[in-house]
């Protein structure tokens, strides 16, 4: 399988809501086709290779909001003040990679990435929780997703 580009926060968002028995077609919104594809891939196996990047990735690629120059035209309206999504996501992904001790562009399996994340859980929720989300919910969602994906034992 070819290596796919993934934003670290996209993987964390998928893990946070991961339900192995749920149809990935539940995913709605911008970039939905890319998210569905990655959810399906992760449902089958997390042993596929990925390059963890800052910028548009495999999930962003099919989205109508992505321009040829790589910029997304979405605005995060719920932020105060509202801001372009790239102005939020690029620094977020940089912080996540830095927190995990990884360089942008690092290649590894999604499983290995999640093992590193799991080693920083709890804690990573302080870096990756969206301003409109509760840290405790993000943490629990990540833990539940890690268990569902077989990265974390239920008693951890």
C-alpha cells in the first residue's frame, strides 16, 4: 500500500469518535469522503503507512473547500474571533507533532503513531482539544478509541 499523507489532528479526531461497528458513512461535512475512506482503512487495519504532515492531506484532497494552492476556504465561525481553518489547523498539527517528539513529514504506520499517542495519554488532550470541546471528553474519547483499535488495553 502507498503511504498516505495525514494531518495528526485528523487521526486524533477519528480515534476520538471511532466506533468499529459503525458505518463510516455517518461522517458528514467538508472532507467527508476522505474521512470515510480513512475510517474504513482503520476499521480494517491500522498497520498502513502514513506520512504525518502539516497542511492538506489525504482527507482534505476530495473536499470542495480545498483550493489548488493548498489553502482551505473554510472559516471556523465558532471561534472568537472566527478564523480561517488553516490558521487554526496548521499550528495545531505542529503542536501535536512537537508534543509527540516527531518531525513534520515523519513516516510510520498509523499503529505506531497511535502507540506514541497512547504513551502520552493522558496529556495530549491538553494539546489537541478544540476550544469548543471539553478536555475530559476528548481524553475519554481518545482512550475509548485506542481500546477499540487494540492499541490500549481496557484496564490502562
